C-alpha cells in the first residue's frame, strides 16, 4: 500500500483520482484551500482527510501528487523535495496509471465530462470499469478491465497519455491564455492521435477531425452520410431523444437517451461506436443509455414551485448554444432565462461577440461579473462590454437576485465555470422563502 498526499485535492481531476486510489485500497489524504467546493463531498463521504495547505502535511514515505494549478514553489512541494519525497504531477501520474487497463480517453473542446460519464456508465454494464470524470467523480474497481478518463487539451496535458482508445469529440478554439489559435489546438490533437494504441473514435462532422492522421484506425461518427456510424431519423421530445444508427449505411439499431439537444446525440453516438468496436451487444448499450442519469453541473435541474433552475458548466459560446437548445427541447413552452458568468478575462475578450450571439438565443439574459483565475486576476474589459452587445440583457448583482422573480414559470440557466452557483443558491433561497410564505 502506498500513502498518497494530494496537493490541491479539491481540483476536479484530483478529487476523482484520489477517489480511484482510495477505492483501490491505497491510503489517501490531501490538502487544499478551506473554501467549500462541490468536488470535496465524495472525498468526505469516503472519510478521506482534507487538510489546509501546510508544509507540515508532507512526511517521509509519502508520494505527493501535485495539482497542475500549483507551482513548484508551493510550500508543500518545496518541503517534499527537501525530504526527498517523490512529487508527481497529476497528468503524469494518470498517464502511467492507465497503462494497467484498456484505457479510453475522452477528449475535445466541448462535451468531455458528459461523454466520459456516459461512456463509463455503458462500459461498466459490460465489464468492471474504473473511471475519472471531470466533475469530481471517480471510481476505482480492483478487478477493473477498462479505465475511462477525461483527457483535457489545456497546456497539452493530455499528451501524458498513451491510451488504447481516444474519443475525439470536436476541435474548437478555447483557452486563449495558452493556445494561439485553432491551428495550435489542432496540432495538439494531432500529436495525441499518434500516441493512440488501438483506435480513434472521432466526430466526422468536425472539419478539423476529418484531417486527423494516425497509425491506428480512425472510426468516424456523426449526422453526415460520410460517417462510419450515422444517426438518422431523430425524434426529439420532452422525454428525451430517439434515433436510429446506421453502420456504413446498413441499419444497426434504434436507441433512446433521456437527454436533450443535438450534442447529446453525438455524445451517445461516440459511445455506441466504441461499444460496437469492442463487441459490446447493442441491447446492453440500449439498456445502459436508457438508465443514464447525467453528471454534475451538466444540465443539473432543481425545481422549486413552478420554476426550473438549471446548473450548467457551459463557459464557451458553443456550449451556451447547446445548453439553450437542450432547454428549448425539454421545455418548449417556457421562457428561457440565461444567467451567465464569464470565466477568465482572456476567454471573454477572445469570444466577446460569439458570447453575445449565443446568449441572445435566450429570452432574457442576466450577466454576472467576470470570474478571474489564479493566473489571471484582472483584464482590460468588464462585464459591461458584453452587456452592450446583447439586447434584452442586464447586469445581475448578488444582492439584487430577487429581480429574477419577474420571470414566472421560467427555466433559469445558471451557466459558467466559476462560482455562478452562488447566484443560483441565493435565488433558490428567495424562491423557497416565497413557497413558505405562500
């Protein structure tokens, strides 16, 4: 048994990995800021010790797994090196760890977390499966055959992985604080493609993924007839989505997902494609897709009275459009109200007009102040610059949250990668107070 200490254990990937190692019988503890974050709940449910950051946390005989958000100058990392304790960066450790399994790396600019959750749910119905999802959920099975993981392109961290399968959902420009443009993003995915051992499952509707070169088969899925796996005859309802799958123009089977929006069909098609490649029976895939309940912060609903509040991680224009489309499918007769908190000044500046265009698809828009990051505390623009581009929009302050009550029987989409949940929590309190006094 190894004693692992996680520096930054509340990080979404770090929390998941800590859970996996704990479930697999290892001794695990970690440290982080004392602010509550939703990823710590599954850690506390397992009684994993979470300490405040301190050099004194580091003892001889440990192995330290360091979160990528923390520099080598962090006091815990400095102390570890002084004591001769091994320090391994998160993505490097994970890259070695997955070699024990048939590994499935889910990557793409959008949809990684949702698809990782969906893939792990389906595969686990076939064989014991460990999984690492970017919503802070992890599970380790001692007898696991498969390992499904979310693989992030940011700072090319996914190049630490040499997976058996890579599922490539899309290539889009994001993380403008690191990538110089779409060509730079493409080059990272192309480099990963050359590290895959068994096959690549890629969305053939994505023009960039059509250009991917690899030393293994590339299996394409999508809505277009040129794909190996094609979704046809799509039926959308307030209950979910039904579609048929054709494999190289031959009918394969019909599937139902309790999910909404075109992007969810593509995510499911990626899972179906890999399952077919691995010989998993269609009937099992159908059953598992039907029982999928989603991941954290991806169209997560709370209903209070006649209001529906949706918590969603959407923080890029493409994701905002997908979330609004999902809401319109499930609630076609309701007003859709977007409450959006931009994440990082560089992303807001790079996509200012695109954010305005995507948010304008809602019936009303409320904007929260830009959420910075540890690397980027301030920028040259403000939330007013975005608000000026969106008609029917306003700026929302936390102490004025009751303004949202003007929209009765509406669907409220709280979107962002920062702490937009504090606005949702405040509005929930307002609605619950109203219910009690009604």
